[in-house]
């Protein structure tokens, strides 16, 4: 298209797919210039996805389409591009006269490298890249020890987090009140999923509305996977920023401290990833754990992936994940412990499988959870803690409600025998870990 000669700013949406309470968008809309809303389907990320029915891409596409409808109603249009970010910005500079680009922080290693590259590229073209905190309450150096070093244990981090938190940290950025400052233009075409090599299938995504009754009863109900009203199911929306962390934190402070603690864990893992980016690239947080001699039996890994281990609570979790893209948090701990401790399979294998399957996949939280389960992470479960799947079932699914839903044949002769005996597996993993950690 011919270059538009109006001087504009650009709002680059990424993990913040909403018009309300969006930090970077708020600043952009107050900047004094019309704002072009931009979203890039990043080919560098999409090319790595093996499943062309990936529901996360479908969720993003559906959310982008909703944003487009909102913007069209305002006389504007989302500019949606498919490609590598630097190539996209090269094209944008041909299409628009851009003064500044606004976006929100991302803490993952790829994102940091991408943003540094884009910032340098834009600077070469006399365009400034501005980034803001939006997806967490506290970030980077905001919660550190007295000596300035990052916390690597959750409880003191959490105590400092709560002591620092004020009402001001939860105040919204009312970007939705400034929408008249979007650039006015004709509706631009949103690329179809098919044009990017993906396909759409009917899928019922969880609601982004906060069910306050669930939050109020969260402490008592959150550990029981058979209870559909035990958890909020907001992970997907937090991951892609369709809800505001500030809004959730305001409500959690009032309604339930246990729920608030889960939001703090999220900040904690993002802080760990920021200070120790190597963990996002496959390194154990505790380097000595890289000495463990994993068995990595591929047949047993396949049985775990497909929910055919002969341990009903483990199999239920894996089948739920494979079918819905969700797994209850208590069960995530059980299946991760089982893979790393019972089967002695490298936690990175499980981390990668979850990364493929989880709708709410978030590198910081997924890595933190897997390293916690294997013992290699910060503030991790000690290596000699091995979850007993039978006792976990007895405590958290005593009526087999969850198991019956996902493994209805668990009491039939057709159900596989356990691929390992719990007591034998526990003895084996303690010996292997002890040997590696004594070196």
C-alpha cells in the first residue's frame, strides 16, 4: 500500500491481548500521536510448533479477531502481520511514518534477544522502542535481598513481595478510556490460520471472567482434581494477557491469600528466569543436578505421555492434558514427580512435552515447576521426596471422581499393570540421585 504520511506511533501487542488496563497501550494513547495497533504472528515461534492444530494459535487468532472487532467499531483497525519481527518492522517503516513503538516487557530468553534486536533496528531508523511492565506486579530488581541479590527461595521472596505491595501497585492503567487516539483507517485483513499453515477446530476455551466464589473457597478446594470448581482456569488468560494481573491481584488481596500466593509464585518464577536466563535454555538451576544419570527409557516415556503407566492418577492427568490442554496443578506435580523420580527420565523431556500440550504454557512457570519436581530448581522439593501416587490418590481423589472421568477402565483387566513398582522405583531414584550429588 502507498505510504501513509501521517506521523504515528505503534502499539505492539504480544502477551497483553486486551484494550483495557494495558500499560504500554495507555502510554502510547497518551503520547500525542495517532496509534497504530500491531500484532505479529511471529514465524520464529510458529515454525517451532509441530502440531498444526495447536489450540494456542487458534486462541490467539480468536482473541485477535475480537480485538479487531473492537477496533473497527472505533474506526480503527488492527494491523496483523505474519513473519519474522524484524522483517515486519522493515515493511511497517515503508507503510507508515513512525516516531515511536510501545510494547510491554517480556522476560523469556528469545523475547529478550528479539527485543534487543528490534530496538537496535528501530534506533538505526530514528524510531524509539519503549517497553513497560505489564504482565507481573513486580519484576527484575524490584524484589531482591538487602544486598541486591535475587531471592532463590519463595517464602522470603513472598514476604518481601507482600510487604512492598501497596494499592498503587494494583492501580489500573485506563487505556480503554483513551481509544479515540487510535489511528483512523479502513479495516485491514487478519491473516487466516490456514494461510499460516494452521487449522481451526471448534474448541471451548475457559472463560476469562473471575469466579469469585472459586477464589473465596480456593484454599479448601484447590487440591482436588475431581472438583471442577476448585481452580480458576485463568492460566491461559494470564499467559496471553487477556486479563489484567493488576485486577486479579486487587481481588485476590480481598478474597483469598492462598490464591494471591499463586500469583506471587508466578512473579517469582519470572524473576528467576530474568536473573538466571540459563534455566530457560535447558540448564538445571542447581548445576550439580546435571550429573544425574537419567535412564531415559523411550518406551516408558511413551507410556507416560499417553496415560498408560498403570498408575491411575498419573494416567488421568496425562489423558486430561492430551484431550483438553489443561491439567490440574496438584496432578501436574504428581505426574512430574512420577516421570523424574519413578521413571528416572530427564525433567527436560517432561518440560518439553508440557510445552507442546499446555494451553497455558508459560516458560517461566513450566520450567520452575519441572525443576521443582525433579529437585534441581530453586526452592525445590528435596530429592528424597518422592510422591506416592497411591497416597496422593487417597488424599486428593478418594472417591476416584477424577480417575473415573479420565481412566474409566482403571479397574478392568484391560488396564495396564504398573510399569514400575513404587517401592522399587523410590529406592532406585534415591540411590541414583545420592550418587550424582555426592560427586
